């Protein structure tokens, strides 16, 4: 396909309530959306680096500028025949995985549109629905958390993830385990600890957790390998896995027992699928993570999660979980399967994929630009785009 225009949007979406983690608190999620055009067809992509570089080294404002001034111009008028081709073309630019992911996901959606196939089919997914879990950040009280976890179980979520940070640690998780002894449960530390905290993590072995997600530094593999050798509970790496190479090295070092694959964090669907394949070959289970994306990013995550080595319930969130008004339509569908588990349903070709509602996008927009005809950073008449449906 020939890339004829790129539109990029930086939006800030207010949350229903603050999202508290080991690295801080967010009252809104800053997201970056991209629209690639080829002829009369287009495809949307999204990644959510957040407002500040706290989850990763990237942030939404910086990703917007990089796409506008560097990445999009590098693709303009180019013939991109595959995800690997796009990956190679952007490979000379170091890092900046979230920024690259927006373009990669948009390319995959555009290719699916041109072929008249679903994104799931194009990626090689083997299922049409995927089980999803429930996540809970730091809450105002333990009673609030227990009530929320109980509600998630009643709603059919097959596992629960708890944020874990100083002040919200072992005693909280122990009480959840005591109250729900059969619950599949894991914790997410968001890189908030060091090897000096090894005794705390050994203590967690007693709680029969499914995994301990990213306990140590966001860019570490070696200390995670040391900690994993001390634990019975598998370590799951999240922030540390930003590339296929990082996944290969983590497996070689024994740094983890499973890997969380977030399309935005790893540079898009092309890399995410390659990491899935690397993990499958090594016998390492993986699962799809979420970063509070809108329906654009969520639909891509659902399609990815239909691949066969994504065996743990995904971090894919139903409409209304974090936002009062969803930005994209149609909404991703969630329903219970024959086992009573909450699942997310992958979009098929006839259904199309979610796209931002122009009026809603106007309300949350921070900045926007259109890159076409050799011009960089021309303000886009983006909010006047014509929706496909």
C-alpha cells in the first residue's frame, strides 16, 4: 500500500476516578491516535503513553511531536507491503515504541480494510473471543477493594489483578486471598521495588498467586532473573519487554515465567506477534495487557489476544470501566461464554473496527496535525473527518 496521508491526534480523556499505581496517580489518560490513508481507505491506530513519562520513558505530547515531525514524514508516499517492512523502515529511529505502535496498528487496520478481512484473521488468530480479567488500583479502603473484587467474581471475570505498592502491600493481598481462596489472583508492582525487597516477595509465595508482575526496575532483566531464582511464584515481565530482543534475552536469562504483551509498549502488532511466537517456541505463556486505551486500541488488543499462546485472561476493559463516554464506536462487545467467563469479542470483517466519534474527539483534543503532500505539521481539519459508518 502507498501511504498518502497521516493524521495524528493527541487527546486527554478524563477518568471516572483516579487510577493509582506504584508510580503515581492519573486523573486522565493522554492518548495518541493516528489515521493512515491510502487511496479511499484508511486505518486507525492508538497507543497511550500517558501525560508524563512515569510508566515508560515516553509521554503523549512527545509521541505526538515525534510522529508529526519525524515518523509520519518518513512514511509519506512510501510503499509499505508488510508489518515487517514498516518495522524495518522505522527501525533507524531509536526507541519510541508507543509512537511507532500507533503507526503500526493503523497500518494493520488499513491492510485489513484493503483486503476485506478482519484484523483477527490477518494476524492469524485462532479464536473469536478471549477471556478477560478485572484490574483494581489502589483504593480508598480495603473494604472498597473487597467489594469490588466480589463484584468482579459475580460478573464472571476469571481472574483479578491488584496493584501492589508501598502502603498497599502484603496485608491487602492476604486479605483478598483469605476472602476469596479459590480466586485466580496476581499482583502488579509497576517496577516499584528492588532486590532488597526479596523477603517481601518470598513471603508472597504463601498466597498462591498466579504471578508477580514487574516487581523490579522498568528496564531490568538481570535482577529479575536473580529474584525469580528465589521464588516459587512466576515473575511476569511488563515494562521491561519493549522489543522482540528484550523478550529473547529475558527468556535466555530466566528473568520470568511469563510475559505481558502490550501492543503500545512493544511498538505495535508486528512486534507483539513476534514476541508471542518467541514465547511459544520457548514454552513461555504470555497474555495481552491493556493501557486504558479507547476502543481503537482495545479492538487491536482483542484481535491480538486471539493468538493461541495468549493463554492468561487479558487486560482488556469493557466500556464504562474507566470512561463515562467512550470515544470510539462501535463498542467492543463483552459477554459471558459457556463457562460463565467474561470474554471480549473480536471484530469480524463485516463489522468493521472502532473509530473515534468526531464530536467527542473535538471535546478531548489537545492538538492535531495532518501530514500530506510533502507538508509537515499542517493543522488537520481532523474533527471534520467522515466516519466510515
